[in-house]
C-alpha cells in the first residue's frame, strides 16, 4: 500500500490528466494566431449587439443591465412557495421562478389516487386558479418578471391561470413580463410519450400560447426550449446546441403553418441552457449557440426583425454535476458554472443549491445560491466588460469547433425529418444511452475525475451532515383537502358549461380554433388542471384520466 508521503511526492509532480474537453474535443498544449485561421472577425465574431451575436445580444451587456437573478422554487403548498419567494425577493432575487410538482406536470389533480406521495414533493402542487391566487398573494404581477416551469402537458393551463388571475385583478396583461416553459417535445422525450397527451396535440396547444401572447402579451416569452433537461441526460455541449436548435426549428415551422408572421413570434422564443463544469467549453458553447440560432433565423427563415435573430437564454447550473458526497464541494462547482454562464452572456441565471443531490433547498442553501450570483455581479468585475474572452485563440477556436459539430448533428436530424420525428423514431434515446454509458465508463476508469466520488474520498461517517429540507406531511394533507373542498363549493354548473364549450372546440380538427381563450374561461370558473386536460384528452379520443382511474365529473 502506498504511504501518504509517496502519494505526496507523486501529487507534487502531477500534470493535467484529461487532455480533452468535457465533450471530448482534443485540446492542444497552446493556442496561437494560426488557430483562428478562417475566422472572419466581422462575419463570425463581430461586436456585442451585432449579428451574428457571437459576443452577446446587447452592445453593453451587463453594463446596461445585470442578468435576472432567479432561484427555482417549489415545494409543499402554494402558501409555502409564496412565503419562500417573498424571502428570496427580500434577499435580492430579481425575477421569480416557480416549478410545479409531478402530478401537476402530468395534468392530474392533487386528490387523484395516484398523486399521493408526490404532491408538493418536487415542486408546487397546482390545481386551479385558487392555487395561483395563493401563490401570487401580495406579489404585484405587473412589476415582477415571472418564470413558470411547467411541463408541455400542463403549460396551457398554467399560463391560462396566470392570465386569468391578472384579469381578475383588473390588470393590463399586455404589460406582464415573464416566461412559460412551453416546450411540447420536453414531456415526450422525458419518457412519458403519448400517455398524458399526444405530442401533436401538445404542439398545437403550445402554438396556441405563442399565437395568443403575440397578440395580447408582447413582453412575454412564449416558449422556453429546455436544453437544460436535454443536457442533464448526459449529452455533450454540441448535442445540447444541436438538439435545442432543432426543436426550435420544428416549433418555428409549426408557427408558420398557423400563418403567423415570423417576426410576430420569433423575438419571444427563449432557450434554457445548462452551464456545466468545463469552464471554457461552456463559454464557447453559449457563444456558438447564439451564432447558430442567428443564422437559422436570418438565413433559413428570412426573419427581418433583428430581435428575431437573437438567441435569448437563461441558464440553470448543472444539477447533474453535483454529488451527495462532500456536498459543500458543490458550492465551488456551482460558482464556476455560474461564472461560465455570465462570461457566456446569460440573460437569466439560476444557481443550484449545494444540497440539491440530497434534498430541496433550505432557506440557507437557497440564500447561498443567490449570494453566489450577487458576488459574481458586484464583486468579481465580470459584469464590467461585454464578452471579455473574445479574441482568445482558444475560445474562438473552440467556439468554431462546437458550432461545426452542432451543425453536423443538425444535418443528420434534418435528414430524419426534424427533431420531433427523430425522438419518435427512438434516435434521441439511443444518443442518450451512448453518452451516458461513455460517461460512466470514464468515471469508473478514473479518466474523468469526480472529486469526492472516485478520487479524494473520505469515509461516509466523516462526510458533512447538513440540515435537510422536509415538507411537513400536514401541508400535503391540507392541499388535498383544499382541492376536494373547492370542487364542492365552486359553481359547478358554470364549470360544466365552460368545459362543454372547450370539449366541442377541441374536437374540431379542420378549422381549429385557438383553445387558450377557452382554457382561460374554464380556469376563471375554477376548473382544475385535471378537468381541463381531461376534457382535451377526451376530445382527442383518449381516456379522461391518463391513468384510467378517475371518471369525468360532469
């Protein structure tokens, strides 16, 4: 057995063991001017705020406005989330970010027999307008920027409930700022397939949101293509760009099929990206993503408005990079990832809490994640200059290589008929499996070192024990009771009328009407998410309840 002093001597002479990026690009010892050969500054890089936006979508970037600091929040009851959101606002959060629990994302109510055990665990339970009222109690909707992280299945109802509450408060919804995730393929590629709603129906519902907001809510981001969840499944940086952009192309085509003018909706398409641990690769990835999307929108779709060319994105630091072993190390991982996001030109940032692999964030870990952003913004100087790494031989070379690889993957996807078709054919799943297997092999052989996991480990009994967030069981009991009480005390005749209208319109296929105004009406009568989506399911020839247990109430 090697003693500690032999180990010390070996470590003293140690060099970098992995000579390629996280995604597998070989890295040279040094980069020189010739590594920028073929790069045209004006055409490929340019100034910040100028096409193709490689250096950022604004000329002054963070000198003009710091990125929006959001922390994802969702657990327990709507009242619990309201309390935590207000706490984060007091601590300096500049945008709200609410995530919903599994039953909500599947489109079933909290009182569904199969929902028990999942209500309020991995997000906020959300059934009706009553829950939105509790979530937004005391929060001025006209002045906050709200991000609603809902599945593609539930997005039309969640969006409708936010609009319905605004109207109930007598507010001008055209002034609302925020984002709805609304990425219809997300629910499908996450493994749920057509069980909850067919993907083609989800796509049509998603374009309903796009069309409605283009007309009535011009400051609202109508789609947030979830590249983050794609990356969390094990793919690399180039695949993240390729898959996300390919989904974006499919959605743009669907909008054009609806006879929408591209410049009426493209400026409000956004992307949700990962910031992983390979610092320079992640910066290069974000720069490449801007360039790829700008060229797609200008050259392929002939968008005329420069706002349509801009790749606008939020970043979620990589949850999959965090480990339960020695959890305090995750604070360092998150800080590096957040800095990569900022140097890459992010518009909105969520920092993971260091305890994410163990539990939902406590107040302390949530606050620390927010403080990470604030230290970046106000102490490090990274916000003072737009794209300060531009011109680096390494960064520009890596940006090009990632772009080339992404375009090659996108060409393959195009030949399959687009990303949605590629997912249906099982191609995407195979790519995920390959990437996951390769990563696991590298960890097991220690080609890829994960501190605290396969190197620099300590005995479990010495690991840091931290406070763990636990949602009180009584909160869940209360939430389920509230849903049951609502269904008894509301005007059920009115609910039935609204759902009947929605059912008839959702059946029409030839001259399909935008369903969102009808969903807003149903929501205003306190119809629940399960009832609204159940009605749409029946109109499409499916069971009211995707799990085959609950019967239609009307």
